[in-house]
C-alpha cells in the first residue's frame, strides 16, 4: 500500500481572465513549452454517488453570517507506471490493492445539510450543500491522483463550488467543516466534517493518435454564430457558454468543449480526450471541421492534422475552440489570438498537447 503525502494550501475564488503563464512570451515566439515529468495515472474506482449515512450527533443553536471562505488540503501519492494506451480500452484504470472507496465512510453534519458531489467532466466535480450566506467553511480534499498542484477551487455561490484541474477516472474524498465565527463555540455549531466521495468521468478510448511535435497549445477560435449550416449548426445546438472557466467557449451536455479539428482526427460528432504536458485534461466534441487544413509534413499535400498559427513553421493549431461571440471574447484572447497562454480557472492551457484520443460518449451532465 502506498503512503499518502499531504499537500495543503489556500484556495481562492475564480481566477480572473488572463492569468498569464510564464511560458506565454516564449510560446508566442514559437519556442516549445518544456514538458513536465510524466506522472502516473489515477486509480480505478466505482461510480460516484452520494450515500445515505448516519448523521453526526451535534448540538446547534443560532448561527451568524459572514462571507464564506475556504481552505484546502490535497493529498497525493506515488503510483506504479501506467500502461500504454491502445485502441478500445479504458484509460487510467490500473488498479492498486486499495482505493479511497475501499476504506471510505461518509459522514453527515447537521450544519452542512444535503452535501452532494456530482461529476461534470474528466477534470471537474461540482460540490453543493445548503449553506449559510456568511458561514466560513474549511474544505479538505484527498486523492491518490497525480497533478494535485493543478486543482483549483471555484466559488459560484455560497454553497456551490467547482473543483477543476482534476484527473480522469479519479477519486476525490471531500470534507466540509463549518468554521466558528467570532464569539461562537462548538456548542453553537457542529464542527465535525461532513464527507463525500466524488469521481471524475471515466472514458473509453477508441483510438490514440500520434503526438504532434512543437508548439501545439495555440488554441485558436471561431465564433459560434458562423456555424449556420448542418451538421455544425446541429452540433452546437443546445451548447452553452462555459459557466465554469470564464473562457466564453461553448460546452455541450456531456461536459465537452465545442471545437473544430481537422479530418485527420475525425468528423463532426466525434469526441476526444485531450491531455497537455502539464497534466491538464479535458474532453472536446468536433462541432465544425477544419477540413484538410495545412500541409503538416511539407510534401505539398494537405493532411488535416492542424493549421499553421503565426505563419508556416510556427504554431500548430490542432484544436480550435468555438466561442460564444466577439463581444464576450476575453480581451487577452482577442489580443493574442489564442487561449493557450493562460490558466482559466483550473483549465491550464499553458503547455503543449501530449496526447489526443478518440473516446466514446458518456452520460449527460448538469452544470
């Protein structure tokens, strides 16, 4: 059994647009972003659910209200090397002798009623409860998954939080504890943590594609309003402006970002898992085609792998996001022409693409 190593930090609310990374200026000149050391995949667990559990016995009287804040604790450990992906297989499903679920006992707290965690995507969980407007809460997260430094906590309402920057098919044990306000004692508020177990989406890989070398995190974009003909107009029907990342990129009912990709990868309706060299993972659905795009290997034949960004021989735009409108486009993207220099509330696009995998569709979600 692997030992746990604890990482702690202070979470903040939503990161503002254009949280620019240090690699941005080098990427703009065509310099490759250095790859982070490869790490192991997450452990396999069963599907996430909120269990009915005994309530902790605590007394509670009147409560005070102040603005909610949050602290976090993230736990990780070393795992064995992951198996190389092949076609028609499930990713990150190498299992260890024990998982969080195997020893997990959920608890409830009467001062944190209806604590629920739901799966949004391969890299995001939604945490909700019936909280007070001004109560401070301490939130602890434990996981065996790698890349805990990517985890970001976003407050969308006093009792609605998103955990982003997570890993596909990974467990996250989440504890929420009310904090005492000035003048309160433990006789006023139950300070026993309420705990739930969340799991990110598990995908099934159909095909793995070759990795493009060079500068590939130049994530360009096109307006959704330009997609007026079928099948693209049908593909974006029902999609919404992402309510989590502040990118203004469209997302569909499966948690996928709406994108355009070349015919090398597939056609409208195909779905993919994208992973970057910094551990960022996200899923996309082709809603428009780049066609045969650019000549990737210089043989005079267009091959549909990417289109050049910044001129031939510079950036390779493999993934082109479909965004809501020019009026809503973040100023930093309007200036740079790419989402790829920035960390968008845990969607850290500051590294090159390490893998592209075609995947099956999963379950629909509610943001």
